C-alpha cells in the first residue's frame, strides 16, 4: 500500500570526476523521504491513537493525527510550524 510509510525521492546532480579535467559525469543521488513507520503494524496501540486524539510518538519522532477518522503518521521533519486556535469546544491546528 503506497502512502505515508515509505517514499524515495531522486535528485540528479553533477560531480566532477577529476580535478584536472573539466569533464563532469552526471550521477543520481537518492535521498530518502523521512519515514515514520515501515509498515502500518508499527503504529502504536495507545489509547490516544484509538480514540482519534493527537499523539506524539517520541521513539519514532512522529506525530499521529486523525484525518477523516483515520490516524495518519507524520514525521517531525515534515512539520514546519503548528499554531493552535481554541474556539469553544473545538481546537483547530494550522
């Protein structure tokens, strides 16, 4: 199942082969995307995850958030900023 569990990104770049020559060889560097869990079976079985609450897994550096009733893991490297707004009984994250 493709999804948030394993992705690979490929970025081409040029590397000089010899400092004396101007010839350059194009190589491909593989950069792996930050992966929270290798398989869905590694999701924690904590009560917060089952109750669809926001859960922080410190061991795997992951935030698990419910999206449309499904717990979705996000590696902390993919989160730039979070702001919280409280309006009555609801809390909004941006």
